[in-house]
C-alpha cells in the first residue's frame, strides 16, 4: 500500500476522534455506585441555583439534550461534598471561580454523575480566564 492510501485509511480511522462525538467516560473515584447503575450528563452548564437545602444545575449535554440535576444537602456543612473541580474536592473558594459574585461564568462545563439510587456527583471544568 502506498503512502496516500495509508494516509487516507489513517484519516478515516481517526476522524471520529476529532468530531467531538461523545464517548464512554470514566467516572471519578468519588462516584461509588456500580457502573451499571450510573448515568453521566456531560456538557455546558447554562444555569445554577444554589439554595440552603439543594443545588440545581441545567446542563446542555454533548448529546444535544438539556438535563436538570438537583443535589440535595441537609445542611450547609455538607453542601459542597457532592462537587468536584477538575476531579478534586471543591473548596468554598472554588465557587468564586465557577460563579463569581453569584453569576455563572461562561463556558463552564460539568459532568454530572447520577446514580440510580439518587446520589449525584458533579465535576466542574472551568475554562482559563
């Protein structure tokens, strides 16, 4: 096989990798439910609402659906326990990176890992400023 046919085959085989097609994702260690009982909503966060007993996110997914995920927390002591930032536990100061002065930054992404039993872990990714 010559160089051009080999190059053509290589392009055809790798094309799906560069089209932005969603694939199977590996959950972070904080997600402890069985993988067969797990769904992920991965995409751009378009809305976030933080309240004393719950936090809700609206995510426009990479699969072109809009999903709303709600994380309940009994008190403010555990309010951040279900959140990660780039795979690491979210610190209170990280909310200023995600939503400075309470306003969601543009292009914030999240993977919301939802277990069948209702547990949710959200891993945020924030673009550099």
